[in-house]
């Protein structure tokens, strides 16, 4: 996530910088730094923003489970934490999910797969 995406999501969430800092459990200075591009947005902050956006968007439409979208075989589904905990619409939020046949090494790799 870059500074423009961060600003866009904050706007869509209808939050001031101060409110966003409180919501993310960070400082107002950190929010300023993210939006100016002085500081990279940590994966934990990015993850929380995506979570909030998903809940905002969930009011508009029902999302399919990831295993339905990816057409996962029953054996693969049984190995995946998203399937185990019945969180197919939030699979991107859960660590250790089996995306494209394997567990991703880091958040950025996982997000590339999920966003595609």
C-alpha cells in the first residue's frame, strides 16, 4: 500500500487523521508520515485497513468464499485455516492459508495473490 492508497482508504472510511490514528492504534504523527510517504505503511496497519474496508464493503454485497473462487480441491481445503475456521471471505486476513497451492512467505506475496 502506498501513500495515495492509504489516503484513499482513509477517505472511504470517512475518518480524520486523528480518528484513523485512534482506529489503527498508532500516533497521529505516524498517520502524517504514511500520507506524506516519509514512512512505509507496516503490514499490520495495511492488514487492519483492508479488514475495515472489507467490513464496510460487506454491507453492500455477499462475498464468495476463497475456496469457491479458487476452486480448491477438497484435500487442499481441509489443510487451509480459512476453511477450518469458516472464514472464506476473510482468507486474506488469516496467516497460513493455502493460496495457489502453498503458504506464502510474507504479507506482500499473499496480498499479490489475493488482489489478483
